[in-house]
C-alpha cells in the first residue's frame, strides 16, 4: 500500500553547485542562462502559481473545475522542471559525479511518475455518498435485508478490547446479523465471554495461514449471504450495515470497503505531544489514496470494516493465503473474477492504531512484505485477468511506493557525500534555479495538503518517512531476496506503562546519521564559499532538524491509563454524597468507559477530593456512580466510575463508540503551522505529559465490564507476552 505522502520530498535533498557559466555547451541552448534575462519570462509561471493559490483559497477539492486548475498547474510545472533537469543540469565531469547525477535524476523521475499518476487519478474521483443514500432506502424499509455474518478475528488481544468490539457489533441497527468471534488462540476465557455476551465462538486446531486461514475456517462454518469483517479492536457505528449492505443489490458488487478511523493517537504524534494537531498517519490513505483508487474502481480492501459477498469469496477459493496482505490480494482476486470493489468514504468504524513506535514500525514492515509479495504470487495485479491498464498502473504505483524508503535513505546520505567527497550531482545557475525549481517546489508544497483533503502536511510526511526509512529499507531488501521468509505478526494492542524509554534499535541508525550530518555541516561551512555548496549546507541543516525530530519521536511517553479518552461533550448533572439534594451542573471535556473529565459551572472546595457522587449524562440518558479522584483546579474534576453493570457498560460503549457521525475528520495544519509546531515540540515539554489529570484512579482500573478482573488481567498479560 502506498500514498501521496512520499512523493514530494525528492526535490529537497539536491546538492547544487551554482556556477557562473555552464562548464560545457548545453545540450539545449534555449535552456541556457542567457535566455532567462528577460523579466517577462517569469510572468507565466508567476500567474500559474497565483491562479492556483486563488483556487486553494476559494475552491474545494471536491469541485472538478478546481482540481483541473490545480492538477494542470502542478503537472505543467513538473514537466517544465523535469525537462530542465534532464537537459541542462547533469554533472558529467567525472564517472562518480556522472553516476550520482544520473541516479538522482532517475529517483526524481521515478517519484514524479508516481505522483503524476496520482494527480491524473484525482481528476476521476467519485462521491459514493449519494449512491449509498439511495441504496440504504431498501435496507431501512426492509425490502433488502440479507443475512450478514459478522467475523471478529482475534489473536491474543485483551478481552477488554474484544468485549468493546462485540458490544459495538451487537448495537448495529440491522435485524438479520450473526456475530462470530474467531479465536486463533483457543482461550477458554474468550469462549466464556462470547457465551455471556450472546454471540458465537469459533476456533480451529491450528494457526495455519494466520488471519486468512482463520477467516477461511469461519467461511466454511457459516451461511450468511454477506460477511462483514472487523478486527478485534474496531468498533462499528450503529449505521454501518445500513450504509453498506444496500450496495449489494447490484449483483456485480463483490466488496465494499469503508473509511477507517482511529480513536487513539499514533505514536509519533503522541511522543511529540502533537496529538491534538496532527491527524493519524494512515488518515491520508483512507481520506485520499482510497478515493483515488475508487475513481477507477480499484479500491483496496484493508482487512477491517468491510463487507464482502459470500458467493464471490467462494468463487475465488476464499481469502488469499499466499501473502501477508491477505486483504489486499483477496480484493485483487475478486476484481479478477469480474466483481467490482468500491470504497465508501465515510467514517463508520474506529479502532486502535499501533500504540508505540516498535509496533508502528513492525506493522509497516508487515504491510511492506505483504504488498511486495504480490510480485511473486498468482494474485499479482500485473498479471491477473479483468483489470484495465489504468488499474494495473495504479496497483503498480502502490506496490512500488515501498521503494520510497530506500530512496529516502539515499537522499539523506547525499549531502554527506557532498561534504566528505565533494561530489556535486547537479550544476546550475542561481537564475535557472529560481526559474525552474522554485515555482514548482512552491506549488508542490502549497497544494499538497489541499489535494489530500487536509489529511497530511508535507513536513509531517517527511518526518514519518525519515523515522521509517532504515527499517523499511531493510524489509524491502529482505523481501526481494526472500519473499516468504517471515510469518504473520499481529500488532499488539491494549498496552500501557508509566515510564519513559527510548527505542534504541530504531534510533541508533538515525543517531549515526544525525552525528554525520553535524560533521558535514561543519565541513561544508569551512568550504562553503570555495565550493559553492551553500544550498547543500542549508539542506543539511534541514536534515538535522528532521533527524532531531525523528529521534525525539522515538522517546516513548508514559501511558499509565488503560482507557481511551474521547473528546465527547455532554451535559452532566452531579450529586455529591454530602448533599444529595443539590445538583451540580457541568460539561464533560473528555469521556471514557472508566471515567470523565468535567468542567463545572461553579467551583468546588479541595475537600471534595475522594467524595462519592452520582453522575447523569443528560443527552445520553446514562446514570453512573463514582468518586472525584483528581481536581486540577476548583472547576475541573476527574471522576472515576465505579464498576459498571452489564447494562451500563452496553449503554456507555454504544454511546461512546457507536453513534453515527461520532468520528470527525481532523484537519492537518498548514506547512507554516506545522513548522512552528515541530519547532515548538523540540523545545517545550510534550502536551501529553501535561495531562497528568487524565491518569485514572485505582478505583477506575477495577472496571472490566462483565468480565472478571482475574480473566482480564490474565489475558492482558498474555497479550504483552
């Protein structure tokens, strides 16, 4: 799987030597510097940039005319820049410089080709919501309500997480459904939980083919016309099936994939203290990349929150077991079988992302291995039947985007080569650089966030790329040499701890690069004016900034709270034990199934700490009991809930996770805002460390729903192991 996130940074790490005149006659005289001395020659580029800026300010990416103007401008400047780079900037003085110069041009061309394809696909995007509205009418009226089997595959996730998912699936507003927990660890405690909650439990004697094998085993044991799949940590909203099942009235629809939201911050944003500002890393995939694919009806299935037709699955022999990315290649096999895959760009479920950097990187490594295995299996999208040439190109672009990591690593090393060996892979004049490079780069930066629906800024994209480049480079090399040398690895969920620690195995290579970049900055400074490497020195400073942020993001922050706190605002009515007749009014700031952070309309004395109370969430109509466990100030208090009854637990989980439109899209900051936030993160304590009032009380930790404390602790320990 790939994304737009890595296509922009190639053009920033170019070691440039400014020269007074070309060292040899240029291949194309009309590109030479003497043809750029007329002021009017800059006007077309200037007007193109201004026009795009106006569209970015007043237009919307959903408007076709706006996309045509912006995409056309970016492609025009991209070709303008690439022509100049190819014909007027190569340094062929010596074999080493020629090799690096041609290699750098090849990297730029490779990334431009992928980005250009994505820009072209932007012109074909579709809005499926009106189609979903029309299809849902038959479901709501009862005219089309086929039986749906809901599969929840699990491998050692904590029971508290599974309980939440099961309750969420049971809350779906759809009458003809059966819920199956597919346990690949054969846990008696999970069997007991499924029995108590009233759903089906399935297990198998072995773990052959990992998740795909687990799903195929359940496929043979069930009969529903449609199958919905949710990972163990994904909770659907109540209208999930209402919004998706109606599509299957068309007999050629094989699979409907939906948007995936996450209710915990990704580890990089959290470790930097920027979780309130930066959207999830994978938001760009759901919000942008899937929309591009759906425009040519080649959306990807990505493992959870999708509905598939049973007969279509059986026709292709079940879920694909030849790759670690069983979801992706199952979708390709369905398309090869003549079925359509569509994507509904609506947040109808939410789950847990990787909770620390080690799990985050290992998850990406599994995705990279699974995707690259496609070059070696029968479900290779370049060979299967029934795909158009454009669909094959889109799949090829997605598969080859994993090569961006080794290329990104090379671009980190390039300024070091200039500093230590004096190699200059690009020669130009300042006027040419201002004419060909600056307008293109400016437009690329300014349109990046707009084109991906405000899901990612370019600077943040580069930070994620640097953090991951070394381990993913090794993974790409290992997979190409031994495609099937690693087994399926499940991302651990439900972990928490109370200590800082540094991910040394991930940070050591970046630390070496940081030290070398510092040395390179000193070396370049000493030879700055004699070798004309000013721009290379500036880029090296940028490298230092990104490497420093990457290292900082590998310092894991304490997470002592086992609960996931949601930004849910509810009017609350409180009655303290010392005066049951007087009501206190306030509003929740954050809410979880273990407690609430409340802002009161009137102050309380410090003596209220530890006082029992009753709490009513007025709009939700939920009555709970608990006590005050923390008071950051007289009008803000932290409530720890008493252990919930089964009915209270269902009511609270359904309200917290299953309400339609619960998951709102977070907007990425602009490039300047992002730069300020990242610089601030380097010098100020992370915001997450300032929220100590969100730590749970011991009483809140006792709540495990209807599962016994002993069972929950035992399974949490198994998951950590």
